C-alpha cells in the first residue's frame, strides 16, 4: 500500500484532482450509505441543490487522492502547494503570547495540508484517531510526522498530555473540531439547526492554558493550482450562547463560504456508543 501511495504522490496535483473528481463520482454512485449522508446533511444545512451536490462529490474525491502527495512529499514541497495565505498574522499574534496556539481544522478543503503548512513555519503536535482500516494507521502516522516540526499523538489521555506540553513550550497543536468525540468527551450542541455531539476538548484546553483557538482551512483552488490557507479567530459567544455553540456557529460560517469543499458525507450527527441521544430524537 505504501508503494502504491508513493507512486500516486509523484503525480502532479492537477492530475490528482482530475482523477479524484472522477473517483468521487464513482464512489457516490456505488455507495448508498455515502449518498444518504451527503443528501441528508446538505438538506439539514438548507443546501438542497443538485449542482452543489455534484461539486461536493467531486471535491470529496479530490480529497482522497491528494492525501498521498501531502503525506509523502518532502515538507518543503508540500508547503509550496499553499500559494496564497490569509490570516497568518493571527497565528503570529497568538504565538507571541507564549502560551501556544490551538489550530482547529474542520473537514473542509484539504485539512491534511493545514498541519503541514503550519509545521513549515512552527512546530505543531496533531491529534489523530486510528482509522477503521487498521492498515492505514501506520501510513497516517508516517504522513503526520515530520521530525521535530510535526508530531502526531493518539486521541487518548497520553495524547492530551502531549498537547498540553506542546502548548507549554509555546508551540501549536492541531485538532479536528467537527469530529464526533467519544462518551464523556462532548455535549449535544446545535450544528446547522440539528443537535450534534460536539467535542469539549478545545474549550477545556484553551481555558486551562490560555492558548487562543484559531479556525484554519486550506481551500482547494481550481485546476490543481494549489491551495489558499485561511486562519481566523473563533466567533465570540452571544450571551447566553455557550462557547460550544459559538464554535459550531464559527464552523457554519466557514462552511457557508465554501460549501462544496466540506465533507458532507461524514456522519456528523451520529450517536456515539454509550451516549444518551438528544431529547426529541
């Protein structure tokens, strides 16, 4: 598998995105489960549009085939794929406080390149959850480890300790804020008008350390021209709004700016094992 991914990583980005767009359409046609989640989630967000759905399917396919290039190319070459950057001053300002920076990267655009781009400019520790396909875990760890520049840690207590140590050193940490957490690690909060089990880790770490949380994503540019990096602070809570609802509202705002590149096929509204479903479900 690693050999095959290395071959794919050698292909130019425009070709990877062209092939990925076609792959996304094939997966959509062949997977009823995937089709169901894409349609349901777009419907929940009020984005019922067949044209948008076609773009979503193609962009998801691109996200699959660009991963080998991001994981397996040298860090310098990966960072060069980011041809535009907006909001990096927020990262610099956060780092100057000396308490580290929390990079919150939702499943939009090329989320894999965000940590790599940050790693090219400052050390970052990223948290990962083992994939369902166990054979991919070793590849994931290879792709998300760049020596002292980028370290990957598991989504468990040891990983949380590693994140806290990185922030204490004034470094960055990376977390996926829209990933469904496990039992006891989240709360039911509205996301596009529907309760979604939302992680409390970001808020807890930020409160404990004083590190600012920045929403970051890398927008995929047309015809494989590269990526546009964005960094921006979270929206402030509107009293009596909770910080978790402000987090989800920040995600909603970002997604609405580039809805075709969000991972609508992810089961964002699932009930984790052992978690009590929200009332009225």
